[in-house]
């Protein structure tokens, strides 16, 4: 049996896995080992992979149902395709710096967990680089598990046991009021989740916040934003973060229950494309304990 090695990505979370190609974990029957690494470390990096769309989809389905935000819009004769995080349009042209498409990409530069605004949020993102720019375009991760464990009790007490409300348009309004008005950012009603996500495998707790969050139970609007900003600032300190500079073929997998992420800018006249697959949490991932009725 081929052995693999792990090397820490940062002092607080994440490992690089080497020695066994990512595409071999599923067909070899070793996905449970990968899932165990995921639960323990929150972020996994595989460098220089031969990882095509077929392998991407195969791996994602092992984590859970593939998230499809356009399922209700897609015509029956149109096949699902892996979403792209890209400034390249279907005709091959690159978007302008102030286009709404580019502004939407810039919303990803805010610290967030994916899909906290959906009825069932994301468990993981499996993302791989297809085209990279000459500079910039990094992806940063922050461990809300490590941050929660290190957080002073005085700050923890202000959020523990409370619900947090989320809406898709909240993050977009931070970039552009015009962007936030688009129908796609109002497709789902507000959600309300427990502030703390307990991992059902190992019992470790993580703070569950995002740029989509706007209201904390027991606080008014102004107090809520102030507290959310304070929590976000604590969680994204250097000791809890990892920055990844992309090379074509890199694959990064992270646990959305325990990790925030954000993209970084690059020269917008240069094409950049990442293939990004999110999977949706299931009951076994701890969602039942997280769900609260929206106010």
C-alpha cells in the first residue's frame, strides 16, 4: 500500500498531503483516510495534481451532495458543470474591473464560509487551479476552531449559546449596493444558525460566522455588527491563518464548518480560473444541532 506523508500548513491547522495522488483516494477505497484527515486538520493541500473534472466530481460526491445553486434555473437539457471562480466570460473575454461580474468576485475577498445563506450550507469546498495570473490571486484560510479555542472567555461569553442570522445580499452590499439588489442574491430567505458548530466526529467546537452574517440574537443591529466585526478580527489574526499561492494543478480542500476563507486580488486584465466544487452538509455533519428557526 502506497504511503502518504503530511506536512503542517500552519502552526494551528491544515496539512499538505504528498506521496499519494488525490485522484487515487476514491478508487483505491481509501477515502475514509482522507475524510479522517479532513476532520482532524480542517484544510488539506495537494500540490501539482493531475485532477480532471471527472476526478473532481468523484471526490466531491464522497463528501456529500454536490451544491447546485442553479438547479432551479437550469433547463432540463443542460448538464451540470463545475462552477468556475474566474474573470473570464463564456466568450473568452476578460471582465472589466468595475463590471458587476468582477464586483461579485471581489465579494469573495471578504472573509466568509460558503453558503451560510442557504437552507443547507456547505460542508467543504474542493478547489483546483486551472489558470493562474502572474501575481496575486491567493486564497487565504482562517481556522475558526483554533481561534475559538484561543479566544478569551470574556469574548466567548458574548456569543456562546446565541444564534446568528445570515443573508446572501449582506456580503454583496459591502461591495456594491447595486450588486446587492440583483435577484440572485435574494433567492433564499434569511437563515439563522447556532454560533458554535460542534464537530460530531471529534467534539471540537468552531465559531460559525461569515461575511453574510448580520444579526446576533440578543443584540440590536448596531451591536450585532460591532460584535461580528470583533469576532472576525480575532479569528483572522495571523496565528490562525494560512495563505496559499496557486500553481496550476494545486488542489485545496477545507472544512466550511471550521474555516473562513477569502480570495485576494490579481491584475484583472490577466485571466485566472479556479474550479470550485462545494458539497452540502448532511445530518451526520452536525447540521441538525446548528439549525434555528429564522426570526
